[in-house]
């Protein structure tokens, strides 16, 4: 339509008016058309219309300028068409590249946990996989730094080395344990890539992570199995060579003590020997229990009652005399071995009392949640040093003068035999929180 209007106007005006140059507008309309053929067709049609205009004038002689202007106009048509084709090819290539980048980003988002931060460590973008594993929403994460998901496991030198590496513009790779919004822990294999400006200074970081929680759990199980095999061999030897003679020594000392007169100073020494023998016997019993755990004898129990029994055991222990221990939460039915679970909780309570030096507050709470029960045991002690937090469940590892380092390992094993989990965390405000997650069982309780 526009070409026809231009042709009619051009036909009514002298040739030296060069109205035909307006055909370039028709060619430029190709910016809104997807076809690469349009500019060529428009240039060809414009050329034909200009020539038709000249032919339609009949015998009227064209002015001399027409012999220069018309070829120039036609040349402009084809230059415009060539430019349009070039622009459209660049546009198509750019669109293809954008599509490819979007596809690569989609693939990366599906395969990895991705977060972008500024140079101060503030999160500027996260993908959906990050939100799912951390259990935080995108709105809760944007603008925060990664301390929001810090599990407290890694010591300050570890994090300092990380920041120094990426601050130099170098790629950092390692394994990090993080904490989700609900308190659960997860491990990620992490690669942090700095983006550098023209001066070689980082202006942005992108962290690409993969979930390795199951792998780390498998590694821990393998270590525990290896330790269990060694413990089993040791326990069998100790039980045979030490336990029976120890019982005989204790019995003999008790007979001798019964023969000593009142006020005999040697009686205190004998009493101390018996206490040491009892402690050694307890350690041997722990060895046997850890190396050859008995299957739990399940029956329907009230979880709160089991916790109250463990609370009473703590109060009878000298280390728990000065500890203010409270148990909060409604009665809750579980299928459990009463003795095994009571011993596990008692172990946790005594361990917390030892950490507080026998003085402080121990708060035990029951949190029911959709067929599960979480018991939190929070103390007001100094917390667990970061350098040993990943070792607290290792057999024979202890920082206490009392015990052989099997208490937490046995407690964890007992909880797992009940289909539950036991984790320990140190919140920023201080202290230690042990979380025991157990399946619940609806029904009448004994």
C-alpha cells in the first residue's frame, strides 16, 4: 500500500524531485518482519517502480540530474536491503545465543545448587535447587550472606582461607557442611568462581554446589563399621581376660573391707580401688554393648516418661546434682526399647552436665511433627570446639577424664536402631543442642 502511494506521488512530480528515495521506508519496514527475503523483495520492487515511473512519462525528456539521482536512489535501495539482511542475521544469531545460554542455565539449575554473591558475600541470586536444600525461600536468602546456613562445623581458619583464595581471583574448591532452616545438616561439594573486572579484581562470585550428604553418610558408616570390627575384637579379648578376674578382685576387696575395723585408714583406699574397678567394668560393658548391640525389644511407651526416667538418673549422678534439668512436652506414644532408649538419653544428659562442669541449665523439649518426634537437649555449656565437632560420635574419642569415649557413639547407635537420628549442633548464642528424631506410634500407652 505504501509503495503504491509513493509511486503515484512520484508519477505526478518531475523527476528531479527524487520522491523515489521514500521507497527506502518500505525496505526498512522489514525490521518488523521475520523473513530474510523481505528486504530483497522490497528493494527489487522499489527498483521496478522507479524504472516504471521513468517509462510512464513517455516522450518527456528527463532532466540531466535524473541520470545521476536515479541510479543513486536504486543503489540506496540495495544497500539498505543488504544492511537489513545483515542486521536480521545478527539478530537471529543473538537470539540463538540467548536461547543457548538459557538452555545451559536451565541444565545447570537442574544439575547443581547455584548462588551468586557480591564481593561482600551478600547473596544476589539463587536457583530453586538452593532453596529446596536450604529450606529457605528466595526472599529470605537474597541480601543475606552464607552465615545464614553456617553449621558451625568449620573453624575460622578454614573460612579465612576460602575468602583469601577467591579474593585473589582464584577458584576455590572444597566440601562444606551447611545447616538448613529446620536445623537439619547437609554436605555440599562446592566450587566458587570469581568474576573479575578489567583490573583483575573480583566484582562477583558464583558458587556451584552438589549435594553429597548421602556420600558423606556412607563414608561415616564405613568408618563406623571399621571401628566396630576393631572394637568387637578388643571387646571379646577384654571380656575374656579382664571382666571375670575383675569381678573376683572386687569381691575379694569387699570381703577385706568387711574385716577392717571402723575408722581404718586403709578402708578408704580399698573403697577407691572398688570404684575404679566398677568404672573399668562399666567401660567393658560399653565395649560389649557397642560391638555386639542387641536388637531393641520394642513395646509401646510414653516418650516423656522415658525422658523423666533419664532425668532421675541424672539427678542421682554426682555430676548432675547442680544441674537444673527440665523436661517439657506432652506425653507421646512411641515404639521403643525402654532400657536402651533411657540409657541413650541418660548418656546425653550426663555428657551435657559434664560439659557444664556440673552447674547450669539443661532444657529438654518434645516436638511432635507428623508421625515423628524431635527431642532437643539444650545445655548452657561452652559448646563444642569447632576442631572436634566432626569427631564427637567416634568410638573412644573423648575430652573428659571420666568414661572411655563410647557414650555418644552408643547413644547414636541406640537411636538409629529405633529408626531415628541423632545430631548435635552449636548455635551462635552458645551451648550445645542435641536433636533426637524418632518415629511415633499412635495408640494406648503402657
